[in-house]
């Protein structure tokens, strides 16, 4: 477990206040501890029941789960390998995208016209955002390395209409 810090809890409570005027109908979250903890705070503040969906979990890093990111990065010679190659016990970007895209298509059809808040992790959200914008996977994932304006940061709210 890696719980939110008191500072993190305060940031999430402040973010929840900003969401009160967004007319959120449903909240979906990854089942991973810290993300679910974040979603619970927001759901309580908005008075909305939280829905957990395993398809929103972080990319499976296999043998590198819980290890330093640098070890995972060194496993691949270049970013393009991550489309098909995966760490033992993990998943590649193509598999991660299909998982989160399956979730998105389902909720988009089932809850058409509703405002949905998705609380997940950087890689699945970048993959999903890229697919929605019609970008190739590698272009979506460039922002993981390039810490420019496109990178999804902790606690960031991105609205899609």
C-alpha cells in the first residue's frame, strides 16, 4: 500500500470542490489502492457512488511492478518496442490501449449524454486520450518522456466533450 499523504488528501478535496459544478453523473476508478483512495474522497464530496473497473488499472509492468521506473525503461531499446514487447508477466502498450479503449467504448455507449469522471493512471489515460484524438500510440506516449505541456500530471482534470 502507498496511501495518499495528508497534502495529497487536501489536494484531492480541493479538486473535488472544483468538480462540484461539473454535474458529474458517474465516477469510475482503477481498483489500485491510491487511485481508489483518491476516487473515494471525490465520490464522497460529490455524493456519487463510485464504480470500480479493472480495465482502468495501470499498465501491467510485470517483473518491474513496484520497482524503479528506470529499470523498466532500460528493458526496452526504444519506445517503439513497447507496442508489442512486454516485460515478463506484464502487458505492452497495444494491450493496455485495447483494455482501456474497451472500457471507454462500453461506458460511452451505456451512459451516452452523461458526465463521467475517470480516475486512473498516467499510461492508460495517455493511451486513451491519444486514441480519442486519433493519434498513433507512440505519439500519445511521447509525453511520458517529454515532460512538456501534454503530459498528464497527478491530479490533472482533462475535459472531453
